[in-house]
């Protein structure tokens, strides 16, 4: 029985599925993406939440953490249901630029 539902990052998915019999399949799928480790993903999530942007929903934060947009075009590709103003985009990008995997 499902009691609650919430979006989670790919990093959190890996952490939560470690004891699952499907862990290897999940890990093989997720390794195709350049994701942050759990601690870095949690840190980025917390930083994005601290922006207190009303239009920035939890599902948006998860997408931002999973894909780490580098410019406004990237944000517009992953978040389709909301339009952020220039100040909001700059705040988001100001945080994500510090988390880009090289």
C-alpha cells in the first residue's frame, strides 16, 4: 500500500534501491546519466529549496538536480509547465553552475 508519493532524484533512487533485487538493473540504467552522488544531490536540493521561489515545485527541483541545467534553454527543456522570470532563472543557474560535473 502506497502511503505517500513524492518525486525523488536519481541519486536518491540508487540509495533507496540498494537492497532491492532490481538494484543492478536500476544502477545500469542510471549510469547512462551523469548524476551527482547522493550527498551532492541532497546539497543541491537544499540550496534550490532555500531560494524560496514560489513557482519552483518539488518536482522541478528534482528535474534540476537530475539534469543540472547550464543555461535558460536547458531550464526551458526540463521544466515545461512554468515560466520563470529572468531573476528566478539567474538564481537557479547561480546555484547549478557550482554543481556541474566536469
